[in-house]
């Protein structure tokens, strides 16, 4: 089901829009196209070999980093969040031993609602290449060295370029990394209009079930040049239980990554908290629209709730307060 909240359209400050547009004035003509002879060789899946958990993230080479082929684990998940001045786009591929589904939906500020454009249980086909290259009935995802693209039939054409890439070992994982890209540079043509935006992508795979639950807040549209992602999760409940928390804030200007220790961050229903030094940071979300879906087949029964939200971040040095938009993701249930 898709539930739409009634909201007022929100206007971004001009400072934020100026910061957003600046990178594209010098780089938009160089957006990566997969298959181009000018692309660097991609990193093989085995090259994502972080040694530490979320408290010790590894910075990867953003120009050669390439996502492993699909699928790469017992459970596999690939997601994209694309933020624009007037729109949000979310796409995901989700696999367990008993199902594979992919989806794409948007939140349109003008229409003040969530619109689902694709939701399919047809398995996507992985091309015979060394990186993600997936084709479904209408959705095509290519994600190779330095960036990639999404196409939804003839409706949407989206390209993205890596900036920062981080990997680490999630709780309970001995070798299968999670790969975070918090500040993608994005160009999208949709509805007869070309938009510039910023985005986020996460890829993880491995043994996360059967029982699990998590909360996640992510923003690539925060104060014009900050990028937030934070989680509070438990994997394999009662079966080698793995507790997993993190809080990351990237400054896009300086590349500085501010983070809390795992034991010093947690979430409630509509807020994420972090103790960093003598500061208590609070990320509060105000839901604007919701997409909710049950992943259900055989042993899999997990409900995913995705809320597009207004976001505020308080507690920064000097009393600074950042505002923007975020995705709030919550999922609880069983995988199998």
C-alpha cells in the first residue's frame, strides 16, 4: 500500500541551492557513462576488504570503486536515494533466499504525495560483467567504476557520479562489507525536465537473518553541503545476535567525517541521537509521505516502511542547526 501525507510544499534556502549547483558547473559534462573507454578499471568485489566495523570506516577510491555483481550473498540489498529541489526518488533491489523484488517511487513536492512507478517481483538479469548491471522488465541499473545510471523504461533517465565512498564490516559480518556513497552527484531527466541533485547509495550482502529489525535515517540534502546517515539495528536476533549502531555526518566541503562511537548513538520513533565529545546531536524527522511494503514469500516476512521527511539536525558546534530532507527507513521481520 502507498500512504500519502498532506503537506505544504517546502522551499529550500538559496544558500543550499547555490551549494548544490556549484559542483555541476565544473563536472556535469563529465558524468560517467558505463561502457565508455575512458572509465577506469573497476575494483573487484573482493577489493572491498575493510578490517573494522562502523567505528573504523575505510575510505575507498571513488573513481575506481565498483559494486560487486548481483547477487553476492544469502541476503542482498541495493538502494538509491536521490534528492532534488522539488522531488525525491527512491529505488531498491531486495533479495532473500525466497524472493527478489525491485521498486522505484517518487515524492513530488508539487503533488504533495508519493507516487509508485515500479514494483516488480520479476528477478532482474545480471549482465556478464564484473559490476552491477541489472535489467528488469522496465528498470535498468548500471553501477560500475566511478558511477552509473538508472533508467525506467522511457520515463526516467538518471546518471550519478561517486564523490566519497566508505566501507566497513557490519555487526556479525566477518568479511562481507557494506558500501556507502553518501554524496553522489546526480542528473535526472524526468517529466520533460532535467534536474540536478545529490544522492546516496548503500549495498550490503551476507547473513543478516532470519530475525532482524532496524531504523535508519539518511539525508543528502542537509544545509547544502552536509550528508547524514545513521542506523540502530539488530541482526540474527537470538541466533548469534549482532547489535549495530552508527552515526555519520560528512562535510562535503572539507571531506571531514564526524561520527559517534557505536555505543553512543541510538534512535527513537522519529529521531536519531548521538553523543560526540561534549555535544548531543539530535536528528529529528517529520514525515511527509510514506511507501510501505511487505516482503513476503515462504520464510521471508518483513515489513518495510519508508518515510520521506523534513529533517532538522541540532546540537552542532556553535549552536548551528541544519535543515533539509531525509529518508527514514524502518524494517522488522524475518528473512528466509
